[in-house]
C-alpha cells in the first residue's frame, strides 16, 4: 500500500524546517554546490548510501560542481512523509560540520554548500 501524499500547504509547512528545500512539479528538491568533481562524487555517494539504507531513491542531476536532488514517492504519486524524512537526513549529513568543542577538526574550506 502506498503512503499518503501531502498537499501543497502541508509540504510548504514541513519545508520551513528544512532550509533550502523547495517544492515544485510534484516533488521536493534541493541544489548543493561543491568545489569540484571529487567532492561532487563524495556527495553523490553519501546521498546514495543514505537513500539506499532508507530504500528510497531520489533522482539526481550531477554536474562538475553541483548536485540537484529530487524526491517524491513514485508509487504514491507525490510527496510523502518518507520524502520529507529523507530530505532532513540528507541535509543533516551533507552539510554537517564539527561543532565547537569537538575533537574533530573538520575541513577548513566550504566543500559542500547549499545553493
């Protein structure tokens, strides 16, 4: 049984909590910019791993310094709770940086950023 889809108002309200994600053409989407091809590939692999683990598969547009992620539940014909949850997880993972007081130094350049 397919998950219920959300209407435009529900999606808009949910996306307020996921900055950078937009709704259009029956799907939610987000553009990420990278500093080049190696980082683009790392980003695609991180998104791919997360989505495969969730058994939910986005449409990706991949170029030299950009990845655009499109999410919808094809079997349901629109945006569902799964799409919104996967978007939140993608956002948390791909834009994660070590916080103050962390033992992890992290990269000193912005190698993935939201557009």
